């Protein structure tokens, strides 16, 4: 039987008095849970996540009123959507339990302790569950939607007649070329036109744009259409990878990192500021400031933005390298200086250095505006479990602790469109905790994962709720603070995978439903042949109906999926998915082989010189 989509309804016989089918009984129950007055709860629900007036905006007279206003603001993070979705699915009853049981568990969720009924606030160091393990999904088949011709996105006009290589719906990708292997990780990024996928056996395959040698194949070329086995020169088992606009990182099982591609901002982290790029993988320099040695630093996770790279070690330490223009390094500065008239330079970093500065705002208000930030008392001991890079910003989720504390969410870098979730368009040069993810709402539904798009961000919680901030659609307003995607939560969907691309957002659920929204001129939204290429609302990706998606990654002009293939239900759902093989891409493969560049000595392709040629 195909996995049915689930829906919820309001119990009969209750008076609907508020938005989202809220009843008077709901008011009373929620008031007791949050410890707030019925009037404050009513204001929260009536505003539907748009915010309420804080005590700062009203008269300071009346201490009780001010206290209630402050409490309301601390609890206000789409409380109504969260609570209703829990109540309407039985609050952990049969429907909720069965949905979560079907969800594939990632390493960070399976190792997380069950929190207590109330959040534990602690200003001192937390007792983290260490060491951390590499993030892996359940094995699945490799699918892609969007164009395989990576020379087009962002540069060339879209062909009027769709070609075989312009995949308008999720398609099983070159199963013969990869030997029918299953994959446990797919990696791309919002500004990237190339991708990496890692198999169960730890092999890494790469395909897509290769103009700066970012696939590490020893040569440059406009495009590598077919997934090709990657190598660092020695036998290695890979556990993670990071993909930027011009570069790629590979993480081995023993915790070393290797990089290839463009290096103009030092994003390769190979400790060579003069190196513009390389087309073969080189070992990265990862330095822990405490020892100034690489020994003992075992990396388990990598992520890349346009010109930034970030690593997480087994001890939960954060390391960054690359551009500092927007504060992406998280070291508290951009290092801006004048190179010449009208030209600025920045203090970029050419090796991976540990970052242990974390700040929080002095005010717990969610109203927005620039507020003073102070170093956190336990900053030096904070450990992270995952990090995600957008174009010029980063998101990270704190590692789980044995004390039941709610993991905190940090963001830094470019703050355009409110993508950092601090309710203000301002850059952050140090990882800053997001106040909206604090409070009793997240006591039993804490953050576990994050995904950063070009100008938006997503955070997924333990119960499968997704919070969105920023902007990924041209015809929409920026969302300045974390906002619940209630179209999923209020219909009992438990989201297990999230992804954000250049102009796309995807969510996949435990009951075989995948939705997307945004703008995908190359078919990356996956709606199907002849269907629309953009959507302001979340629409079903019908090609993946009843398919359990275990991995998801969104890039520029394409989207990647891992689809479970374990039983008869999975096989039945997969039967309808089209397949693409090498013979279907023969023309593009021949064209790209003819344009292949030389070896490492030739270096990345050079830009043409402007002006008249010099006389000999």
C-alpha cells in the first residue's frame, strides 16, 4: 500500500474563536502550559506569528503588565502553530508516534537524549555527548531534478525546447555508471553548479561545473555530466564533503580534509595565500589554537559557501577558512582595508582556524533592531553538531548534552533579508545565538538540523517542524525572524529532510511527501514536464509521491535526492521514477570531453585580458 498523506481536523462541538481553528478550550490549555494570562495568549494567537507589541513600545507604568509583555515576547515564536500541531496529532499519540517511527534517523537525532519536560537553563559549561560521529543518511538511490548542463545556470539563456538533459522531474541518475550503488550523502550548495555524492562504501563521486578544477580530477572543463569517481591520490574512505561555488572539500574517515578548486579567498584552507587554485586535491591545514598542531583534530563534517569553508570536529569545535568580507569567518572582524582607489581588500584566512567566540544579545526581545551583544559565559566550551553555509552566511546547531538543555542555534555572516533570524538586516561577525529558539516551546521539540540557502535559512526540530527566515522568492517579503512553516506542521507532517538552494526550498516528510517552493527555471523544483517553473506556495513534488527521501541537497539549477529502496512499498513507489543513463547524455559528454583543459600545470582557466594586445 502506498503511504497515505495525512491530514487533521478540529474536534467537533468546540467553538472556533481564533485563527488556525483555535477554540476557547485551547486558550485555557495553552495559558496553563505557558504560564501566561488568557489575554496575552489571545494576542499571540491572533497575530499568527507576526509579533506582538512588547513592553518597550508601551508605557513603562505597571510592572505586572510589563512583565507579562516580556514573557509573551520570550514565548512568541509561532507558539500557536507549534502547539496546535502537537495537540491535533495527539501530543505524541499513535499518529505522531507512527509517523516518527517511519522517519529515518540521522546520527545527531539518534544520539540525542530525551529532554525533560521543561528546558534546563544553565549559564555554565554543558556536559556534551562526545565524541560526535559523521552525519550519514539511510542508504538510497541517487536522483536529480534540474539541468545536467552546468554551463547554463546563471550564465546562458535557457533553451526554448527542453532537452533530455534538462530534468524537469526527479530522475534516477546514471545507475549503470555508478554500478547500482546506494548513497548515504549528497552535497551541493546554493551557489554551486557541481555536486558530490558519497556511497555506502565511502567512495565519492563528483559531477557538474569544473572550470576551476573543483572536482579534483587533474584537469579543468566546463562540465562533467556523469558522476565520476574522485580520488585524493591514496586509498581513502570518505564520510563528508563540502561544495562551494568554485571549490570542493572531502573529509576522510580518519578525520583529514582535502580540497580542490579556486582559492582566491583562501577557501581551500591549504595555507597558501598565493595559490589561486588547483585541480587536484591537496591536504588542508587545520590548526587548533591550543596546540598549534594538526595532531588530534579529527574532522567529521564540512560545509561550504560561495567563498567560505567550515568544518566541525569530533569534539564539536568549529573551524573556518576563506573570505571575511561579511564576517563569515566568525572571528569578530572583516579586516577591511584599502588596496587602491575604489578597491577594498579583506583579511581572508588561508587555513582552518578554530573559532570559539559566541555572543548573545543583552535583550531577549524579538522585536528586532540593533541591540548590544555580549560574549556568552560558556563561549569557550560550546560544542556544535552541524554547520551549514549559504552564499555569505552560516548557521550552526549546538551539540546535544546529557543534562537535557535545549540545543542553541547560532548564525553569523551576511544578514540581508533577515536571513540570520535576528529580526534585523545586519551582518554578524561572531556566531550569535538566535533568541527565538529559546523558551518552553522547544523543551520537547528542540532544533536538530539546519540548512542555509542563498538568502534564506531553515531550522528543523526534533518533532519535524521547520522554521524559515530570509527570502528565496522574488515576489515575497523578507521573513525577519524564524517563522513556522505551518502548512506542514498543522497537517501532521513530520519533516525529516530540508534543503535550500539559490531560489528554492524543499521539505520531505516521513510519510512520503515532498514539497517545494520558489523559482526554478531549470526544472529544479521538480514539478514535471510542462509544469510550472515557479511557485509562491509550497507545492507537492508528485514525482516523489510515496517515496521516502533520506537525503536532500539544493544547488544552483539542480536539486539532489536520496530515495529509500528497502522493501516492496519502496520498489512500487520507485517504479514510476524515470531513469537517465550515459547513452542519453552522449552528445553532451562528447562536447565536454572536447573542451577538456590540461593538467595541473595549466592551472584554472584564465580570464581574457582587456584592451589592446601589447606590442612585442
